[in-house]
C-alpha cells in the first residue's frame, strides 16, 4: 500500500478501535489492494487535539 499513499502520509487499511479515541484519521476511500481486493483505507492525521503538518 505504500506505493499508493501520498508522500509523507501514513496510510492504514483499517482503524483499530483502541486508536480511534487517541488519533484523528481521514478516510481516503476504497482502494484495490493486490491479493486483498477492495479495502477501505485511512490516513493518520495526528493525535487528537494536535494536527500534524505535512510540510
């Protein structure tokens, strides 16, 4: 999935319940993943209350 991610962004194919209350995520949408099919993907934005910069 690293080949489909934008530079300097962390992408995940799912968001763990234990992380949702600690981190902000941004839904990227469904992507075709080799060997897995269509999967909903997310970007990690930052810790809740603290937004990370991509600069």
